[in-house]
C-alpha cells in the first residue's frame, strides 16, 4: 500500500485511491485493493482526499473507493464534496458502506456515487464493482464503434451517414419498443442547440407498437412504401413517416399484419440506407423473430441492442440467438446485451444471478436498465415518452444517460 506522500510524488503510477476516516478499520478493503491493483493505489483521509481532488494529478485516477461507517455521518458534507469533485473530473466513485442506516446510505448515493459495496466485502464484490465502472467508462466508445468503416458522426450537416441503432427483444415483453421509442426521444432532445435528426423505424410488420407508444395513426402510405422500395427516395420515405411533436420522425408498422418475409433483404437495405442518409440516428425496432433480413440490419448497425430479462426464457432465447449468429458467421460482436428490469444496487442476490447468467452465456451485460414500474405502462398507454409523464423515473434517467453518451461521442468525433 502506498503512503499519502507517494500518492503525490508518483501520480502517474496511481490508478485509484481509498478515502476513509481511518483506512485501517477497513482491513478487508486494503487486502482487496492490493489484490486488484498491487502498489498502484493510495489512501487518503477525508480532508486530504478533498484537497487532492483539486490537484491536477487527480484526473489520472480511474476510481476512488470511499469507505464510511456509522461514525462518519457527521462528515457527510465533506464526503459529498469529495463525490461531487470526483464526478466533475470524470472519476468513478465506489461507495464502501459498513453498518449505515438506509437513510444515510440513500443520502450518499444521491450525492452521485456510481456503485455501492457493503462491508465486510463479499467475495469478488470489489472486483465486480471495479469491472462495472470500467465498462461504464468505456461504454460510449464501445457503443459507437463503427465496424463498417464508414463515418459515424452526426450533427446538423448531411455529409455523413447516420448511426443505425436496432433494438431487438429476445423475449416478448422485455421492453424493446419502450427502449427504442424513448432512446429516440432522448437522442432528439439531448441537445438544445443543433439537435440531431432522429427517426424510428418499426420493422415488426405484424405486431409493431411504436405507433401505439407515440399515439400515431397507422397509414396506408407505409404499405405502399414497403410494397415498392425500388422506387423509394427521400421524399417518398418522408411522406410515409409521421412526425411526433416535431422532434422525431416515425415509420410505423403497416395498418394490417404482414408476414415478415413480405420484405426482402434488398427492401430492408434500401429503407435503412435511405434513412441513414437523411437522419443522424436511425433507431430500428426489430421483431422478436429472426428472419433473413435480420442479417441486413445487423450488418448496417453500429451497435445492435439485444434486450433480455433475468429469467430462464431470456437466457434460453439468448443462447439460441448467439448460436444462430455464430452458425451464419454474422458479426455478433456488434451485439450489446441490455438487462431490463435489472436488480437494484442493494440486491446482491439478483446481481449474482445476473452475473451467473452472463457467464453461462459467455456475454457481457453492458446496459443495466432499472425497473420503471407502473409509470412505464402509464406512459405507453398514453402514447407519450417517459420524459413527458415521469421525468424522474429511474428507467428514463438511464436511457437519458445512454443517449447523452452517444451525443457526446458524436460531438467529439465531429469536432475532431
């Protein structure tokens, strides 16, 4: 373990630090930090930790582990200042809490801590928390990797190809349409200046519900467009679409149920190519069923969201999905798995189950979507984005974070 002096003398060698009233009271944390980081970490008390956050070297940290117990409640103002300072620098904050009351824990988490681990530390709990935060820090770059090699920048100009973001529910009712609709809305409203052009395409030709979630009528023009994509141009696509609150354009599912093979791979390719030429973001709501043109959408996507829940049906369907992609030699590495109705941060049993499911499927769950409760049903029934009906809903906030990260990355790439 390094000393406070070493932390300031050799900042380049330090990747993380613990901050506590007395780190010696958290001996298990010391052992775990040494196991994970060797000598690449330091320890500070609350006063020194707050002062260090104002030093230029603090930006080199990847995370801080703030350890508190019941005796630290009088110091929560200082702890809050440390958390806010760390967040301002982009440093992840892992909270190590020993025997805190629920109210005290809630107070600290509201200050902005990224993760929570109880003390005494369960086996591998700190390692899991570090891995989650490192993945979250890398998520914006990972999500918008562009395997096709084409530009993935957006903005107000039209000299680029838009970003294609399909959303595929691997089981019925896992919330794929909810994610698609609300991700599109958050993308379109994330920036008040130079807002991107966003569209949603509902390719569930039989039971698509994007129109329901946005209270839009289904028009005969959609069927006409799908029937003859060879004659489609920007004007034809725009006329078939509906506008929602002048923020996003929507190509709804047709008014009548159609067989999924009504569209060929060339049809789907033509629709997506035209949409990505006209819009900065193209969110595609996919049917649960795998069809021939699933490959077309996957190849066009920068990232392909696959939604699951923490149950056996989702696990089995995900296994079939992975096997199908690998059997056809498709770019399954573009798939990003999202867990809807994910366990809360205090649900250690649920988190353990999710970890075991991911390990058994040999996948990474990169997006954890909390259970939004009845407010989500209320939003869908009223044909409005969650933002309009329950702005502070935890699911809406998580989707907002995802949209903001995508927007920030695009802005950075456009500037570069």
